[in-house]
C-alpha cells in the first residue's frame, strides 16, 4: 500500500508570498484604564462603506492583546512616508512606546499622532478569533486626512515609498465600482 503524504505547509514561503502584497503602515492606538496603548500594524484594511467599517488584526502572542480586547474605541493613525521611526517605535515590545511622544486625545481617549497622512477615529464593533490572530472590526466615527502627505508603504518585509508618478490624477473610485 502506498501512503501519500501531503507536503508540510511551508509557513516561511507563505509569509514570503504575502509580502508581495504591499500595504500601508498604521499605528493603532487606544486608551485603556487611563493609559495609552499603541502598536504598529499593516493588517489594516477597509471593510464596509455603509456602515463605515475598517479592520486590523492583532497576534494572539502580542503583549497588548488583552488591552485591545477591552478598548471601547481606537484611532488608526496612517503613517506618512517620513514616519519609519514612528513605525519602529510602536513595533517594539516591552518598552514605553509613549515616552517623549506628543499626541492629541481623540474619541474614546485614543491618541491621535502628529504628522500622519490620515487618522480614523473608531468605535469597537466586533472581534473574531482567527487562527493566531484576533480580527478587530471598527466603526469609523470621524476622520481627517492630510492630502499633502504621502503614505509609508510596507512591501516584502521592507519600508518603501510610492513612486512620484503614483501621485498624478486619481483613478479611484471608478464609476463601475459603485
Ligand atoms: C510594518 C509592521 C507591521 C506590523 N503589523 C502587525 C499586525 O498587523 N498585527 C500584529 O499583531 N503585529 C504587527 N506587527 C508587529 C507589532 O507591531 C509588534 O509585535 C508590537 O511589539 C506589538 O506590541 P505589544 O508588544 O505592545 O503588544 C507589525 C510590525 C511592523 C514593523
């Protein structure tokens, strides 16, 4: 009898493949028990226009996960291309990410960071366990954009910038999409 073994799933190759999808970089913040919470995420995405929903996911191993679960709302700070340092700062674990950071207090007390390309202030809407991450769905209550600021990009495990030609006339949204 021949037993056919499925090849083991190659997680490294999977990560590598996912890296071919470029994303922006956000620092998601909240206020829990009076203290600011923040972490760098590139899992942010738009989800629904009506109601206005967005999403991000937090690793089950993240130290701050219990705090995110308790937050009533979040601010999604979309980083500008000159904010790599901000991204690195909020991607560090076990340190005081807030030391020397100035911010304004948004809805639910969530910190709105200076110099960002956009900030979306959201109310917690739903969470779903999803493998080794927890999916957070949030309802956008208000937002601001700084159209002059270009977004920071993350692609293939590195920070990147959009090329100059990407800033010509906007092609989106096209009529056919709605
Ligand atoms: C560009 C970038 C994107 C990241 N995206 C995510 C993400 O979407 N979800 C996540 O759980 N961690 C993400 N991380 C890692 C977290 O920022 C990092 O684990 C952070 O230390 C978690 O904060 P904590 O230790 O205070 O919980 C990302 C890191 C970088 C540099």
